C-alpha cells in the first residue's frame, strides 16, 4: 500500500536543489518541538535537516498523509524515497522496513563496486 507525504519548509534550509528523484530521506520525530506536537523533520545524508513533513490542511496536498496521520505508525524514525519535486513541495513515498533494507543493501553494494 503506497503512502505519500509532502516535505515543506525546505526554503528555510537548503532549498529544493538538494532533493533528487529516487533519493532516500530519513523522517525523524521531533517530540520536543514547541510549535507542533507531531512534528517530523526530514533529513538527507550528509546534509542534515532539509524540511518538515506537512501537517496542516493548508500544506498537505491531496493524496498525501499529514505528519499527524503517520506519527504513530513508526517508532523514532522511518525512511522514504523522493518521487516528485515541484516548486512548492517535495513528495516522498514512505518505505516499508523490509523494502528499505533491500534498497540500503543495494546502495551499499553499488558504492563498494565503485
């Protein structure tokens, strides 16, 4: 079952230029966030934080889940893969743990082969 989220706020970090289609991103809960009890930050290795998961009706595009909707579906962090990049938002498909492990192993093998 495909689940998508939208990354917002990237203008406050590095802009959308750091995002690439097919890129793996890490989603990390931010329970200490004073503005949003369900805040989830988005990180890219080795850059660090690049935005947040959209969590309001004004920022969550149709077909995407809000941070509040996915907050209780994982422990502290989960992963996703960038599927679409627009001027306003980056759309990420959430990855299941097993599928994510396979992708990480394939990525490691590719890096070792270089």
